C-alpha cells in the first residue's frame, strides 16, 4: 500500500493504493499444468483507513473479483470428464507395453 498526495479543489488529499492479487495453478493430464493470475489496483481516499470495516470490505470485494477472474480463465483449461480417468490411461498403456 502506498500513499501519494493528490490535489482536489485547492486542497491536498492523500490517497492510498490497494493492490490485491490472486494466483492459482491447476494440474492437467499428462503432467501438464495451467496457471492464471489477476492483480487489481484501487486508489482510495486515505480516510478509508479510519473505518477498518470499510477498508476490509473494499479489499474483500477486489479479491472476490480477482478470484472469479482467475477461476473463469482456468475453467477453459480444465479437462472435461473425470480427471482420474485421464491419469489412469497412460499407466494402463505402460502396463500393456511391458506385457508385450
């Protein structure tokens, strides 16, 4: 969090930057993976720090938006069907190869 002075109608007002980030990685079949991340930066009036609940609510709201964005992106990479079945297939193929 950083503060910087801004001017507004002839007075100096302090603002803060709130940065919220979410990173997530998921496993994919055949030892693959996909990752997503989202960072959100919000400028807010310094007075938001006077009320902890208001501040926390702004952070929660930003976090939820970032989390939903990452989940939506990763949903495009998730395999359809049961992931355990796709993991079992290569092992079954290796066993069949050894038997030959």
